[in-house]
């Protein structure tokens, strides 16, 4: 079972995912729909409850913003521009630095790797899986990709679903590349920059069946 220290500390998985989402996009604002989708939470009411609690604590703030209206909608002669409620980090919160440090210091533990590999096996017949050293952390690293997958018969829909699940835990976009064994061998032979950028930095091989 994957152990998420931040979720245990906060005693709330949704709150932990919300923290990671906001601290990985400190300048961005998200609607309730955005946050619910990005945290892979089925119950929007539970997310709204957490947002309200964090707002009262002064960690995040809420306001309304204008929403771009499609040309077809403007023809409906709306009297007022559409607006939506959004949330963002409260940069005036005195504890923001400490909360940021805590969030980035508490990634998933190393014993989460077997569960991660089990998830990834759903996307196709894997032959090689390499992750960057910062993949398990909550913050992006220096490599251009976080995850390299080599295998056969990748299923695009399953890939999207699995990565969305992992991204909800990380609180950020997962940068990945997926190749057939033949394409990977070619890219490795020509010293492809994308591959080298991953291999030149600290990384970990989770699976290797290419030999």
C-alpha cells in the first residue's frame, strides 16, 4: 500500500493533494471543477469543504474571475460577463514558507515503487521503466522527463487514466515518454537528447526486460 506521509500528517488525503496542487502552481488559480479533477476526487463537496477550511485558515484565498465567452455565447446577448469562483495560494500567509517546505519534503516513500509499477503495467506490455530521482518527490526535477516507458501495445486511454491518477498524488504534471523497444534502441544509439537528459541525471530503473 502506498504510504503518503503528508496525507497521514494532515489526516486527510484530499487536503494533501490540494496542498501539492497549489504549491506546484503557486501563481495559478483553480475552480472547484479544476481542483476536483486534478486531485482525482469523486466528491466535489468534500473538496469544497477542504477549500473552505483552508480559506478560513488563511492558507488560500478565493475570488471570482471573468470567464472567456465563446462567440456563440456572445450572440445570446448576455447582460453580464460570465464569472466563476476560483482559489489560489494566499501569498500573505505568514506560514507559507513552512508549509511549502513541508509539502515538498514529503513525497511518497520508496516502498511505493511496487504499487507504482503495478499501475504502470496496465498501460501495455512493459519492457523497461526508468524514473528520475525526483519522480517520487512533489517537485519537478532537472530532467526533461520524469518517466520513461519502453514496451509494446500501449493503450492510450489507459495511459491517460493511470497518469492522471499518479498526477493527482504528485500534485503536478508527469512528464513522460513511451517508446517501442526498436525506437528506444535507435534513440539510445543516436544519443537522443531526451533520453540522455534522463540517464545523465540520477535515476532509478524499476523494470528492465530488454536484455
